[in-house]
C-alpha cells in the first residue's frame, strides 16, 4: 500500500508530503496518525532544521475524506470524541514542533486543510489557491482547528469565515494573515526555497527559542510574560550560539551557524 504521508529528510530539510492525490489529500484516521508520528519524530531529530509541508497532485489538502465522514455517521459520541482528540493532538504536534514549518500551499486548503495552513510558521500560497473553513456547509463546525486559526487570523475574521463557510482566494488569505506570501504557481517552489535558505542563515537554537517565545507570551498575562521574555533573552545571550552571533556581528563576519545550503531542492 502506498504511504498516505511521505517523509524525506536531506541536508537538514524534512519534506512532509500529503500523498493521497486521488482524494485531494484528505484527512482520515491514518493520515492523522501518521502526521502526528512524523512531527513527533521531527521534533526529536537533531538532523532537521526546517520542515516543508506540501501536498501531492492538484491540491494541498481538501479537508476530511468523504468515506471517513460517512463512517462517522454511525459512531457514538465517545468514539467521535476520541477521533476529535486525536486530530487535535495532531495539530498540536505540528504547532508545537520546535523546527520552523513552511507550508507550500496550492490548489485548495479547505476545512482541516486550512487548519494545516494555520499551524505553519511560514505559509506560502500559489495565486490559484482557494481557502475556506467550510464545515458549517456540512452542518458541523471548525472546532478542532479553531484554537490554531484564531491565533493566526483573530476573532473578527474567524467570526465571518467560520459562520459563512465561504471560500476565499489567496489574496484574502494573505490579508487576514492565514498565509504570508502569495506567488504565481510557477514561482511557488522558488518562493519556498527562498524561505528555506533564509532559515539556514539563522541560529537553529535561536529559531527554536523564538518559536517557543511566541507560544509562551500569547499564553500568559503581561506579568508572566515579562518573566518569560527577560529570562529567555538573558539565556540566549549567554548561550554559545548567542555569543557567536553577537561576536560575528561586531567583527563583521558571518556567524558559524549561518549556512549556505548546498542546493535548492525541488519541493513537490
């Protein structure tokens, strides 16, 4: 059986690819389990510096698999709850991954696919991409993805888009900060590669600390975040990487952690 998710790690880049193009890379129980497993592996890997999340075929991710949804009609509340909890844990594993995650989004990112865009640190979309939190069109709600989407686009946009379930284009996705860059389809790989190479010029432990900082500050009051932020910068300044970065700046040279990546891999 062909894998539902493909993982390739080379030169510090983990390429995670949804590999069910015949069903628009839709979610089912296996996809959810494998994504959770893969991002747990990436979190623990010292080899990986950057993750690229992509989809095979014509779309990034079309949401939930129709056969999986059909099967849910006969499930009890408790079984549905367990399914939802596993999906929530999968999104959390991606969101909390200490390595930067770049989303390569094309074709469509609907429902849970739009949720995947929300947990990417850098989301780059092709001009043809269509987005939507379309759950209400099916009589359900975007509950599991809501914490991640609200953190990305805010309550105002979520209220409009969750309630209508309307589809919207890549430019609107950029306007509401669901994605960060929109490029012509033929330039999508080049834009992703630029972001990868940019991240390779940054200190890997500083990148991890910066990502953690965003989460911790958002989750705490000002008084708590004051302690978190002051301790975080003090710790990073005295770290080997922080010392090297500052010395390199003062000595007008590149720091040792800034790598010119050996190539710009094609990212399908």
